[in-house]
């Protein structure tokens, strides 16, 4: 699999590691800052980077290298353009979350991926966490019975040092706030587990402790699903000084599971009436950071999806659903009213003056 990476910043070592562990041929990388490329290689598993060609323009890299697969780890506001340029050249794409910053761009990526017959995967790698896979298997096997309610909380810590690393951070057009950046993985999991059929969203957001960013540092929401399930969301970067948890709870008539750890990588509670002896309480998957281990599995799945000509496990529609849920929270917070889905037209930039009105 001839593979290339676009964007060599903080998360990029997870991409290079995933490509290397899956045996991809890493042919090229692209970043406007050559120092970031050096830094990325120093933080990734050792690869023979003498023979990996470097570019500062992703279109030039696509044209000259003709990779079969690229992964995009650019600032979020650049995802759509870099993905669309790849798709139009027949290149398969893994796009970091959020897959785009507007519904229009997400729809265009989906439309073009069909027209050009390429695979697109949205990088919601936490779906591959062992604890999450266990929850999903129990759900698919009917062990929860009729679902009642669910909750996700992402309680992490990000300070001025984090936001000042790059100009795109914390702005509605290029990043969004904690719901769009840190919490979107949890929102993806919540929506997926509850049946995807999100009907109505009530949202409230605030910028409490980070006056130097444009977007929210805490957001809460209530989700109502078509199937009757209700759920709550809380995302914050206002924990004082440490990443506390990413927890996901799912309650059904015959089962209760609570996942925790810093990124839904631990099983805190596992109770099913069909087998009270079945216990997974305390299971913990070790991770090096809050990004978890899922990139490797997501890259592996993408390679198989290309080879088997099937949809990736986390496809572009899934990426759009997570984006749509966050934009619906923003819209509800902005208007002070519940928002009905589907959202046909919304973008991060629509909420630019959320806290300045
Ligand atoms: N899946 C996850 O768990 C996870 C974790 C962290 C970040 N992310 C996402 O990954 C993306 C990147 O985040 P990050 O923290 O690595 O950001 P970053 O700012 O550290 O890295 C972005 C890189 O892109 C480069 N760049 C900017 N404009 C470019 C251009 N036009 N052409 C080529 N290179 C360009 C920058 O020089 C930088 O090295 C974001 O969308 C973020 O939301 C996902």
C-alpha cells in the first residue's frame, strides 16, 4: 500500500506509527514546516525516512507520488480541501476528525468519493478501543435489551500553552471549541451506540476560563433519538491541570456498561441480567496518550476496505454524523432553541460571534 501523510504535527506520529505497523510503504510526507517533519519522525517509531520524500504542497505530492492512500492530519479547517483534491485524483483518504468544518463540505466529500469510487474513512479511532468494541458487541448481540439512556463526558485539561501552539486552534472556522475538537470522539461513540438516528438537540456552551480563544471551553447537550433513547453530553477542557476522563455509559433494560479511563479505554462497570457472573469490571487497555491505540486498527481496516472493495468501518457518513451532532449543539447554543436534525446547512464559522454578541 503506497501511503503518504499530509500534516506532520502533534497527532502525526500516530499516523506514521499506524502506517508502519501495518506494513504500508510510506513514500512521502507533506508539511509547510520542514522542522515539523523532523520532529514528527523523532517522535514516531523508527522508519527509514531517508527515502521518504518531503513536500510542502499536498497537490504536488499527490500528482508526483500517486499514493493509493493518504491520511490527512492538517488543521481541521483544511481537511475538506486536502481530501477533495485527493479524491479527485482517485486517492483513498483517511481524514482526521472533524472530517470537515461544514455540512456542505462533508456532503461534497461523500458525493465525490462515490463519483471517483474511492474509500474515505473518518478518523474516529476510539471505535477500535477494546472496551468500546466489547460494548458494541454486547449491543449488537442484544444484551442491553431496549435502550433507555446514555451519557458521555470528556473532561480534559488544555491551557494557554496548548492553544498558543498554532493559530488555527480554538477558532470556529478552523477548529471549534472543546466539543468539536476533544469531545467529538465521545459524541461519535454516543451517537453510534444509541442508533445513529439523532432527532433533536438541546445545547448550551460557555467560554469560562480561556478568554484568548474564540470558541467554547465547556459544552453540554441533551440528545433525543428517533428510537426514544435520550442522552447527555458534557465536554470540557476546564479540569484543573490533568486529563480526568472520557466516560461513556449505556443503560438498557437488561444491561448497564460504563466505560472510563482517559479515553474510553477502561471498563468500569459491566452488568448484564442474562449472565450476572460475566464480569469485565476493571478491564484496562494501556495507552501512551489520550489518542489511544486505535489509529493502527483504523489504518488496517482501511487497507482491507480498499482490498475488499467494501466500506471502511468508520466511513465518511459516520464522520458527517459526528460533525452534524456538534454543529447542532452549536446552533442550539447560539439560538437558545432546540435544533431538529438533519442539518442541511451549517458550518463552524456560522457561530463566530457566539460569545461576542
Ligand atoms: N484522532 C485524534 O485523536 C486526534 C488527536 C489530535 C488531533 N487530531 C486532529 O488532527 C488534526 C491535526 O491536529 P494536530 O494537533 O496534529 O495539529 P498541528 O497544528 O500540531 O499539526 C498540523 C500540521 O499541519 C501543518 N500544516 C498547516 N497548514 C498546512 C498546509 N497547507 N499544507 C501542509 N501542512 C500544513 C502544520 O505545519 C502542522 O505541522 C486536527 O484536525 C485535529 O483535530 C486528531
